[in-house]
């Protein structure tokens, strides 16, 4: 049996400097956690994991360079023993399922209290898995079914349809009872997945797939 180390090495990946700095500070205050690297985009994540071979990677879901879940297989090729926790503001169950399918070991929301974050970090670093409790309850209640086209989550498909109808980010946020920042994050993820060349292309796609239906 592998011996559990006294200190776990962690790489923190988030494209927002303030968020990244705050996470690093919280982790470094713990005697058993050592932040060995930081990353601000998807490519840098792979480089830092390859260089440091950390025990744990705390990974933002959406960063410059593409959806970070797409990088997880490459991360594991570079450091097969590195455990991964996704940390995001997006609570769609499709994101949770996709993350675990490609090799994540934990999934947390950025609103998670510090104590819960540290509990999850330690549990995953020691070989366990962790899902935000609220998301875990929803996963148990809502079995997976055939979803929207082209790997979009249901929320992304909903937002894409509203964008095609001409709603602003604020109007979408008000309609869906979510924050403008969350709408912006979803739109970034949609663009990274779909790479629409123009608004006309986006509208045509939404119409073709019935995403503008009431």
C-alpha cells in the first residue's frame, strides 16, 4: 500500500489573479498543504503539472485556451498520479458528469466555504472523491438523459437560445435568476466549444437545433 505523504503538493489554476491568490493563501496556511505552482490558462496548467507532478490540481472549469476538462487527459499523461478537483461557479450537472467522465476526482463550486474546500482537498489528495453536497443531491435525483447537441450543457443550450433571440446578458440573468457573471462564464464556454464565426452563424445554429423554442 502506498504511504500517504505528510504534505500534499498542490497546483492552483484560475485565470482570475485575485481568486488564484486567495486560494493559494488559504492552502498555504495549512501545515499539510504546499502550493508549488500557479497557472492562468489551459496551456500553462499542463506545463506546471508536467514540471511539478503535484499530488493535487485545483482547476478552474473555464480558462483562456479552452474548456479545461479537455486538458484533463493530457494532464494525466503528464502526471498520472495527480488528482484533480474542478472549482467553478457553474452548477450544471452536465459539467459535473463530463468532468468525472474525463478523469476529475472532485467538483466544487466557488461559493464553497473554506472549511469544505479544505476537507475536499484533503480527501481527494488522499485518493478519495468529492462532489459539492448540493450537486451530489441533485445528481442522485436527476438521472442522466440525452442532452443538447454538440456537448452543450442544458444551461448552455438555454443561454445560447436566448442570445440568439437578442437578449442581453442582464436580461438573460434576470430571466434565469442567475448572475450576469455566470451568464458571461457560460457564454465564454459556449464560444470555446462552438467557435461561431459570426452572430448570424450562432442564430442559424440555434434555429436549426430548436434552441429558440419557448
